[in-house]
C-alpha cells in the first residue's frame, strides 16, 4: 500500500530533496557557482519525469477520496491528475527561469547558489498547494511559496527598489496571510473539519449557515485574492514586480499566480454549483452568491489591470499591471466551474507562463542595473539592432493580446466559451472590452520596436542560455496555438480524475 | 481535397522559405516570392477544373481534426462565391508582389515574408468552413497588414496602422463572443453533441435552418457579426480607418487592401450573416441598406473634394462598396450576383487605380493633384492604362464596373425585402457622382498643358509595369464584355441562398398573419 502511494507523492519528495540539498551544495562548494545551477536544472528535470509518471499513473489508478484516510498521508494530500499537470507546469516555469537567470545574475550582481534553491523551495510550496486536501497543508504550501518569494524579491540587496519591493511584499503578504489563517480558523470552527473535501461537503449540504462560516469563507476569498493579485487586493503587484529581479518577476507572475489560482480552484470551486440549472448547493450561503462575487472580482480585475497598464511608460511596470488583468482572465474559469473552465485555466496558465516569462527575460536582457533601459521608448528600433529579440517580443505581445495563431488566443477562447456556457455572457463581454483596451499598450511596444528608428543608446545583450528560454517559449506559443489539442486533452483527462 | 490544400499552404511555405534566404540578396528574395505566388495562382486556376458549377453546395471539402473537445475542425471547402474570390485573391497577390519590385526599397526580406503570410491568411478566410478557423485567419491578417502599413508606409504610417489594427480588432472581438455563444447554443441545445459545442459551418447551417435561433437573440448575434464585417467593408459610419490606411500604406499594400481585404467583410456578410441569421438579416436589411446608400453618396461627395489622388481613390472605395452591401441586402439573385461580381470588379479596377497612382508617385514622389497636369503628353501609354482603370471604375458600359453596378441597382429595385425603389433611385446618383469626381481628377492630372516643369521629363512605363497592368486590363474588358463566364460560377450558390432566404421570409410573413388571426380570434372570444 505504501509503495503504491509513494509513486504519487514522489514529485513533492524529489523537489523538497533537491531544494534542501542545493543549499548544502552551496555551503560545501562556495566557489563553484555552476554546480548549483546545473544541479537545480537536473533536479527539476527529474521532478518533471516523476510528475509525468505520476500523471499517467493517476489516470490509471484512481484513489477514491473516501479511501484516502487509509493512506499514510491520512487524506492530507490528494493525488489528482490536475495537480500533477500543474506540477509539470511549475517545474517547466522553474527551468525556464533558471536558464535565463545565470547570465542575468552574473552581469549585474553576484551569482549565489541559494537563489536557485529558493526557486526550488517556492516550487515545492506550489506543488504542496496543488496536492493539498487540508486547509493547514494548503496554508503551509502558500507560506512556503510566499516566503521564498519575499526573499527572492529582495535578492538584490544593494538595490533600493528591490529591497523596498521586498519589504512591501512581505508586510502586505503577512497581512493577507492573517486574513487567510483567520478565515481557515473560522471555517474550522463552524465546520469542525480541516479536511477540504469534508469541510466543503459540510458547507454545501448543511441547512442553515452560521454567520462565522460566511465570514470565514469571505476572509478566505480575500486572502487568496491577495495571492492572486486580484482587484481590490492587487495594489502590491506592480510595485513588487517592478522592484523584483526581472527574471523573478516573470516567475512570480506566472507560476506563483497559477499556484494561487490553483488554491482557489481547490477551496472555492467546490462551493460553486456546477450545473446552472440545478441549485442543489445553495442551502447554505448561496453558491451563486460566491460565483457572483468571484465574477465581479474577475471583471474588475481585468478592467483595472488593463486600464492602469495603459498609462505606463515602463515596460516592466506595464507587464506587471497587465499580469493583474491576466489573473482576471484566469478567474473566469472558476466562475464558469465547468469542464471547459478547468481546461481553460490549465491551458491559459501554460500559455501565460510562456509569454510572460519570455517577455520578462527579454526585459532582463536589455535592462541595466534593474533600472535603466526599461522604458518603452528605449525599445525604439529594436527590430534593427536586435532582430531576434524584437521578433520574439512581438510574438509574446501578440499572444498576450490574444491574436491567433498564438496560444494566448486559444486560452482566451476557451475561457470565453466556459463563462458563456455557464450563463455569464456579460463577463465574456467585459473580458472582450478589457482585451480591446489591452491591444493599445501591447501594440504600443511593437510600434516602438518596429516602426521607430533606433535611438542613440545602443543596447547590448549577451547571447547565452536566456536564448534557450526565449526559443522554447516562442516555439511553444506557436505550436500550442496551432495544435492546442495536446494540452487540452491532457488537462481534460486530468480534470476528469480530479477528486470531488 | 489536395489542390485546395496546396492553394492555401503554398504561400505559407513560401513565407517560411524566404526566412531562410540571405537578406542581402533582394533580387533572389523578390523572384522567389513572385514564383511562389504565381505557382499558387496557377494551382488555383486548376481548381476550376475540379469545380462543378452546377453544384450549389461546398465542394472539394477537406476536413481534419483540430480541437475535438470543442468540435473545432480544420475544415476547408469552396462554393461558387468563394471560388471567384479565391481566384481574385491569388491573382491580386501575384500582381501585388510584381508591383512591389519598384515600390519597396528597404527591408525586402521581411516585406516579402509578410506579404506571403498575408496571402496565406486571406486565402484561409475564403476557404475556412469552421467559425473558429475562420476567425483565426481573420485575425491573422492583422499582423502582416499592420507591419506592412507601419514599416513601409508613408509619413503618418504609425497612426494609420494603429487605427487599422484597433478598428479591426474591436469589431472582431465582439464577433468572437458571438461565435462562442453560437457554438455553445447549437452544440448544447440543438445538436446535444458530446462536446456541447460546435463551430462546424455545415452543421451550424443545417441545424439553424431547422431550429432557428429565437429572434431576440438572433438580433444580437447578427449585430456582433455585422459590426465586425461592416468595419472591414467599411460601411458608412465605420469607414474612417480606410482613407488613412490606404493613403499611408505603400502602393502594394493599398492594392491588396482594396483588392482583397475589403472583400472579406462583404464575403462575411454573405457567408455568415445571411446564411446563419436569415430572420435577423431580413429584419435589419432596410437599415443596413440605408447605411450603404449613405456610404455611396457620402463617399462620392468626399472624393470630389480630395486633393490627394490616393485619398480620392480610397474614398471612392467607400462609395463602390456601398453598392456591394446594397446588393447583398436586396436579397435577390440579381443583387447578390451583382454584389459578388462587383467585389471582383472593385478588386480589379481600384487595385489598378492604386497601381497607377503608385506609378506616378514613384516618378514624382507626390500625389497632390495640383502638382500634375498634362501628363498625357509625356506618358501616352500610361494614360491609356490609367484611363481604362478610371472608366472601369466609373461604370462605362463595356467595362466591368457597369455590370456590377447595374446588377446591384436592379436587384435593389425589385427587392421585396427592402420594399422601396428609393434605394436604387438615390444610389444611382452615386454613379453620376463617380463619373464627376473620377473624370475631373483624370482631366486635372492627365490633360491640359504641362504647368509644372518637373513633369516634363518623366519616363513612360517599363516592361515590368506593362506586365503588371496588362493582365488586369484583360479581366476588366472580359468581365465587361462577357460577364457570364464569371457570373455562372457563382450562380447556383447564390440561387440556393436566395431561395432559402425567400423561404424564411414567406414563412415569417405567414407566422405574422397567423398571429394576427389568433389575436383577432381571441378578441372576438373576449367580446362574447
């Protein structure tokens, strides 16, 4: 029985092992920086293999929820195909980030191996979120991820903006954690259970809702909205992403966001009625009310994110604001709460990971000292000075806008389809309006790169491993945009096995 | 089927192949691009042999699985209407590339990659028989066209390209929501298929024929689709992007924009709006026809006062496409056939006018009418070509424009959907205005004495320019003298569509009568 379970838990074990041992290696081999780099990449690659294995295993051997008590994890963790899918996503994001980091760290600052182990630790946190079936385990995962992010944000210790961002992130994040924990405590008090499955089952079947339960769920939504950077708890995101090391900002805004959305899928989704025609789940605080709240948050997030991004002159800040908007798009999948919505979340998270990390890597190649050369006007004439960078950035921008044939379009199409299917046509229309707004600033960057003459500042960039990241990201965007079926089928099959 | 597949993918293959070539060899790049485009044109001519004109349905259908979970497939097919437009696309693209040899002088490699990509996307729009696939091609057009205007355009190119991009994207995103809604509604409520979703055009067509969407919803869907297409056409209040885009685009860009891109809007109106939302189309037909008539008159009046030749031709497009839209929404065989032949005509004549304007521009680097005068003396051969294009556009009997305008006006005249002859009477004045502004422009540019000394030593057409213009002239005269060889290609498809619309209209009327009878009965019953 134990070995049976071990194959599912293996990715988490592996990533935790590699994360902790990376620190030890750093301590032993102080001088050689490359070993930590290769070690973490190899570690992530092995974890991906384990996750793929467990993905296909879960498809074959489904563990029913009510049996999970008998496992050694005592129902603390679940082993679903969906979690395994996201495990792979987190690891791929990690590899892309680490590949782009080496040159970047070398250039401006000293390369330190604990950087890599922190990335691995945050990935471990994300994986725990995906596998959690217990509010406390979920909390541990969120905290592991967040604390790693706090440190990574302030990794440039001598750079004032980086340190400021870290402090801001830490203070606000701690506050949000308070909300989260308080919400969990109240839910525990009302439902008498920390097991997410049982607690949500209790909430959706009990006749009369105690007030503390409603407050608890409300606080939980607030806490998670903060982690997702959804309106009105998004204010930290632009500052933090702007101040953080550029490559890390790309990582946080994609993998971190996907993990937070995954947490919402795990906790909030069961409270939303799945079928719009049957209102079986609304005895307690109406499931439709929660759905409406999330829908409003989603709509406001999209609009606020994109409108704020309109006026930004700094590319990094523009992408930070637009990443807020993308959280809004992802939330549409939770509002819909139907198979298309889950597939849409999975697909869009993959597409968004490639385009956002790619765009941030390009910024990291062109910027200097985490400050200079970040304005849109600095990108003037990039197509002449750096044709490859301009072309890939063009692909990322068009994909972020949602122009076919890039993957971003299919993701949006799926999410639109899912909300329309659940009867929220107005949300789809708001999303369309938000996309229209976003065209302006994404295209603005393309204008600067292609239609303007290069300025006096000639920017140089070292070719290196970052180009691998860019290559993977742009090729993946085109391939998944033209042949999306592979990812969609995978996530679809995974979600059928998601344990309810 | 195979030839259709080649017609679609050969330009894409060419575009990718050009990426591999060295950018320091512009000559090689030019001729490779021309070769790919020309072979595509030849292949598309072969399609005529495979195509059965007596069959009104889609032919040479190619289907492949694409995204099974939402029943989106890679479905291609062709009927009479798209056949003509496909031939127009491959023809104009070849001409465009030939004309680019003189007009494009920087960053050649990127340019030819973009123009072949554009040809691929345009072909896809006319072949796609799946709404999602159609939308992908529809949006894909934006990217190359945006770069063509933005990089190789004139002074205000950035403004024009952004305006073009945003106008088109705004329209199409609302169409996207409508596509999703339609797919969901049909899949879940009519077909009950496993995906609960479909964008298959064949399926949608038959399903919606038997189970029409409730008219309240159909109106919104119609408007969402129509907005997107009307912006592209462009219909009167949405036309403001067109003059800017045309004026700022390089000559080949204008040719392809006028020749093919605008036809996508009118094609979409016929293919999707009339076919999928017949009830709403009948309801909205008078309103859209009014906009079309306004466009005809407005475009003509604005053309008269232009001082820039290119801008004048651009505004004349607004006027000419008004005829197309009027013909479409007359919903008669004559009107629709006229609209389709007028799409081809406009592509040929306006494309040729832009080519001619481009040729003068290459010689004088200005397009201001006041700068010219008396060019006929120094450019006798050019004058003949320019004259033919201009007269074709005016609608001189014996040339192509006459056939299209006559048929659309006749269709609108006897249309029962529009129900009034005033549409024809008012828009017929547009033909007169066209004669006024085009002949006046021609007179000011070509005739009289040479007032500007710079015009004295211009060279007449070279061989390449001859080669660009001759094929267009052949078609202009051919359509004018014997239009039947083109009309009969599309005739059966249009006949089937009109028949269907007629059926919907009569059953609508019956339903209304039935309702009246019922309410009368009820009131009688109440009185008792």
